[in-house]
């Protein structure tokens, strides 16, 4: 081991490199599939429309409150 003052042989270095490469590839494959998961959700269009309506309604109410407060 390097930390204990022993020299690493070329075979040990190749093994560590291969192992690190395999670990990285496994991580990259997991990350790629996890990154796609949020986009794979299927939400009915009606629910999206309801949520958008709520957001727009809240924005209108806040705009009216701001106009009333600023004109006082």
C-alpha cells in the first residue's frame, strides 16, 4: 500500500485503475438513469392546468393587494 511506504507494482496499479474505471462506469450508468426519472413522470394535463390556474389566480390577488396598498 502506498500509505504504508510500500511501492506499488505495475500490476497493482493496473488493477486499481481497472477497478476505478469499473466503479466510475457503474456510477455513470446509475446517474444517467436517475437523471431521467423526473421526466418520465406522467401527470394528467388537467392537473397541470389546475395548478397553473391556481398560480395565475394567486398572482392576480397579490397584484390587486399591491395596487391597493401602494395607492393608499
